[in-house]
């Protein structure tokens, strides 16, 4: 079994960036040290219907990120770390239990990749105190396959982005040149370990939802993403998202400086329907 602590240690290789930083004394490319940093936690109602349900998803926003998306809509948290607090594994476990007591349908770990080793400890601690709701891993999918395998005993549902099928775009917009290879391998492993999405009383209890944010003026990228999903994932459930708006450094890129227009969105909707991919599609 993977010794996940060794992936961090004094030379961090927890994520595919393999920055080899000693996160005990300095920050890695994820902009964090070897300690849990959160920006907020609360009941969240803006996720897909089987995640938010009636009472909300118990969402924990982690600070920092192992990617650097120029259009990040959570950039104050992920890139600038303008508001966060440091907590230990016991405090995070208490947050999980508090959200469960507030009737959260699940715990939704947002941008967790760089804290996996610590989050798993918190889940273990919380389980000893009665924690029993599903755990959602809400990720860019820039994760190592061996880490996804390790998460099998800790994660029930994957909310997995597939941002790009074009390496030039992933480098241009997110600073990583191997995103498609890394993310698709991780998503295949997520599918292998958890299978297609399973609902109980209209709520997600296990499985995989693949998210794709449609970027303006990058329709060919979205087509390639949908093609890959249709050809490689058994019984896929997608979440096709339209909520892009220019934020952070997006204004430096002419093609990203405006919202997605109706014609581009409708084209991608039609394309997804032709591929017969089921899932969730944002109205606006």
C-alpha cells in the first residue's frame, strides 16, 4: 500500500507537479506548507442536484492549488490565499462532524489535492466519532493515479474536472503541459474504483461526475473533451458548466475576456446530446 506520508516528507511529490519542496519549512508550487489551510466551510447549494440535495453539501474550501488557472473564479482562495486559517487534522474532523450535524448530505472537499495525506487522517478521526456521510473529492483531476488508488477507502464520490484535451491550452491557461494525460489517467482510475454515479433517494452516494467548464472561443477543446468522455468512460455522467466569467488574469487574454455567448453554448449542448452523454447542464 502507498505510504502517502513519504510522498510529502521533505521532498513533496504528492501531486504531479513533483516540486520536491520541503513543505515542512517552505511553500510548494501549491502555495502551501505541510499543514491544513482552509478558507471557509458551510452548507453549499450550488452544486449538481444530487450533491446539494435539499439540505446542502458540506463544503470545505481549501486554500492554495496545484494549478494556476488564469481564469480561476476562486482565485482569492486558490491563488492569492487572501483569507485562510491554519487548522490541524482534529479541527478538520470536527468541521466534518459539525456539517454532518447540520444535515449536510455529504462532505465536499474543494481543491484537496495538496492536502490529501492530512485530509485522510481527519476522515479517520471523524469516523471514530460517528462520521458516516459520503465524501466528495472535488478536484481539477490533476492528481496522481496512486493517490486516487489510496483514496479508495476515504472517498465515495468524485467531482472531477476535465478542463482541457489540448496541452497547449493547459499550459497557456493553467501552467501545466501534461494536464490531459494526467487528468484522464486519474479519471479512469476514479471510474475503476468507484464506478458510474449511483443515486439513492435522488442523492449521490457513490461514483463519478465529470465536470467541464466551457471556455469562450475554445469550442474545439470542449468537443475533444466530450469525445474522450464518450469513448473512454462507461455510463458517464457529465456536468456541463456555463458559469464562466472573466476573472483574475483572464482579461489579459482576448479570447477569455468575455462570457460565453449563446451560440457557442448551444453548439456544445447539441454536440453533447449527439454523443448521447447524460448528466447535468447549466441553464445560465
